[in-house]
C-alpha cells in the first residue's frame, strides 16, 4: 500500500469517527458547545444569489451563485489576519496537494476588500493555490447562510463562523461548521484539523478512491 493511499484511508477513517467521538462528551460539555441557535445552511441548499461580495476593490462585485456552477469550496473565517486563520487554518488549504482537484476555492470574511486582498497576498504571494479571497463587507452573504454571529464585543459588529462548504452545481453537498465560535484552540480536537480532514475526505470522495 502506498503512503498516499494509507494517508487517504486514515483521513476518511478519522473524519468518519469524529462525530462519534463528539457524541461521547459529557452532557455539560455538549450544552456548552451548542448554546447558540442551530445553523440553517444544509446539504442541498443553493448558494445565495447575491451581488454583495467583493474582490480586490469595493467595485468588483462577485456573485458566487454564478461563479460556482461546478465543483468548489467556500471557506468562511471570522477575521482576516487573525493568528489562528493565518498560521494554521488557511495555510492548510493553500499547501494541500489535493487543492488542485477541489475546483474553485474561495475564502470569505466579513472584512473590506482591501483587507482581504492584502491578506491573500500575504498568505499566498504568488497565487499558486488559485484560492480567491473575497470580502463580505456588510455580512449579507454570511447572514444569508445563517453563519453570522454577534462579535460586537471583539470586532464591533457581526462576523462569520469558521466553516467549510463543499459545492457542486451551485448546491451545497457538505457542511462543516465550527460550533459556537470557540476558535481553533477551543476544542481538545483542534477545529482546524476537523475542517481540514473534512476537506481531505471531500477530495477523496471526489476522486472516487475511498
């Protein structure tokens, strides 16, 4: 068995057992992580048809319902330049060998377009990953997915939960959302690894090798 095949099988196994590991937590732990209202974005939902996202400058509007007509991935983060997203979360996608088979990949945050452009240039100066960094300045896209949370105490307004949505043909095929905005260091099982393993599992399924 090749090292690549072994790694892929391990990714699928870890991703599949993770929900069972979560179910084994105590009831008090579960209550702490599920105090917020449930997320409404579901498998089968269409991408919101909105001209509110921007790329590079405020005038360059991007409509993901029109951009993502094939396979793709939407990655949501609470803030550009935050330590966890800059050091581990987004670099995990940028450096993945499987990214080339993911289709169009977008990172979205409730920030302005200039901040997102600068963040993308910092993380991927040569744009080798082809990941596009979009701003959701008014949080309308994030709110339409029901993935916004009140971050007034920290950021002065609404922000996005940390999430990953697999897309095919304009519809959501997989949903992975960090519960209750605890941050990548908030779980004993790092949320970055949860989302990254989910992405890896999605790629293995996409290639039909599981």
